[in-house]
């Protein structure tokens, strides 16, 4: 609604030949009404998703903790307690982001894209197809970048779980560590994990910066069109 109202504002109200300032209050009322509707729907959706998502997190945490509690002792020997804590408390929230906010944003973005594409075709088929041909190149770049970036973020989650698990165990067993004078060894292990996590973050920042540069390049092609 907001982009559409700019056309009569520029072509009619602010026309250098035959200006129509009497239409300005009507356009302002239309824009204000659209903003009110958007604000109400956004607030309602956020409230619905946030509260439902938090209930989902609480329920899934209880289910995962109950499931982990029923596993055999050998499973606990193979997995650090800190890693299990991260699975129960942190990873569950990622599921909520995917199913809740992520799914809704995907559907909303897809619906907006389809409607916008149809409206642009209605305005000009030639310009629309030209613009979307450039965007097709950008989509290809995005797909390639995501194939490279996705394993990096998966590795980050794994490293973060390992570091968090080791830190939880060392803090919980601090008396044993002090009894064996292993403070320096634990500090070295933790520092190594932090260095691995930092290297992963730096690598992901390099990739996202390259993706941003590609976006800027495609945008430079897009604006003259």
C-alpha cells in the first residue's frame, strides 16, 4: 500500500503542470489507515507467535529431559553432561525459531513476492522480466553461498556445544580439578575451544562479507534498470 500511494502523490498532487493539493488529505488518510492495520496485525502476530513459541520451548525441554533421563548409562559415558544441557536448554529454542517465526516469515515473504511479481507484470512485462533476470543471477549466488556457509554454522553449533559442555563440567568438578592441580590444563583446553570457535566465526564473517559484496554488486546492476 505504501509504495502504491507514492505514484498519485508525485504524479497528481505534486504535478508541475496541474497539481491537485486537495487529494493530499485523502492520500494521508489512506497511508495512515494502512499503517494502523499493519501495526495491529504485526502486534497480534508477534504476541501469538511469541507466547505459543515459549510454550513450545517449555514443553519440548520437558520432553527432551524426560527422554534423556531414560537413556542408558553408556549414553552418558559417551556424551558430556554439558553437551546434554546445551541440547535441552539451547537447541530446543532453535526448533521454535524454525517452526514458529521462520515458517511464518517464509510464508509471508513468499506471498509478498508472488503478489508483487504479478503486480509488476501488470505494470510492465518487459521491465519486470529484465529486473528478475538480474535477480536470478543473485539467487544463483545465494544458493552457492548457502551451500558453503551452512556447514560452517553447523560446525559452530557443534564447537559451541563442546566448549559449553567442557566449561560446565569443569565448573561442576572444580574441587576435583583443584585436587589434581589441573587448573592450567583446563584453561588450556578451554582456550583451545574458544580459539576454534573464534576461527569458525571469522570464517563465517568472511563468507557473509563476500555475500554482502555480491548483493551490493547486483544492486548496482539493478538500480539503473
